[in-house]
C-alpha cells in the first residue's frame, strides 16, 4: 500500500512538473534586457514667453505679497463703470482727505452722540450669545 501511495505521488508530481515545461505562452518573443539601446535625454523646449530681465528693474518675486494676493483675487485696476462713477461722485468719494484717519481723534472733530445703548453694544465683550439675557422695561403706571 505504501508503494502504491508513493507511486501515485510520484506520478502526480511528474505530471505537474511536465505541464510547466512547455506551452505556447512561454515560447513568445521576449525583449532582451541587454539589447536595450539608450535614448537621448529629454530636452525641455525653451519658453518663448519669458523675456530677459532689464537691468535695474524690480524682480517679480520681490513684490509685496499683499498686493500680489489682491491682484490675484480681484484682478488689477479696472476702470469704473458710469453708474459706479456716478455713485462715488455723489457720495463725495473723489474728495476724500488723505489724512482723514489722523483727524479722527482731533478735538475739533464733530461727533454725534448715539446714546448709551450704542456705546454698550460697541463695548460689549465678544461671545457667541449663549449667555445673553434681556431685561423687560418696567411696566408703565
């Protein structure tokens, strides 16, 4: 019985190994890795949009990052439309004093008193309003 099992195992092994020896899939033409020819390196074509820098001109990378961001977001200077120009001139936008921010704290500046409520709203601490409460006014008698 042992000889029969051993003979069966040997026959199955020989059958499996003989299947690996041939077939049309293994006879195909394969590239020879030693015959691969070297190709010329890739050449990056010149960028004709680039121009050589002018002597004394500011470098583009030395520009103000804030100005670059504003230009990227909103584009450059754009001519105002007729309607926008009309609104700005009616509001006096073309006659703004350059030092207006320096004049705000001047004692001669005219200020309108909006009352204690507006002052309290402006002076209120920041928050999400979760702890905000209101008080009802006292009833009139």
